[in-house]
C-alpha cells in the first residue's frame, strides 16, 4: 500500500468515525471516546478529521479538544518527517 493510499484510507475511516459520533450526539446515543478520535488522527487520519470538523461542524468549537487535536497533528507531522529523514539518510 502506498503512503498516499494509507493516508486516504485513514482519513476516510476517521471521517466516518466523526460522522458516526456526530449522529450519536444528535440522538443521545453512545459516543465515540475523544481519545479514539485523537488516536485515529495521530495514526494518519488527521486530514479526514479536519475535513469532518469543517464539513460536519463536529468537534470544531470545543477548545480543549482542538488543542489536543492540533498537538496530535503536529506530533504526527514530526514523526512522519523523522521517518522520511531516516529513510532518505539510509538510502544515501
């Protein structure tokens, strides 16, 4: 699986989790734990999470959630950059 396909699959899955949680919130049903949403973003689904926040207007105004969300995005980007650097360094 290419890296782009991985990010696409992770983003679609994360978007689906956000959509399900939004629906559950409206119906007062069991909610997806915030840690699950954050872990999905950290594992590469953050573009889907960001899309869900914008398009579904879900978890887009809760300040404490957004602080952790952006921290996971930054952590993911640092880790991905480090792995890329390692792979380029070993290829040289």
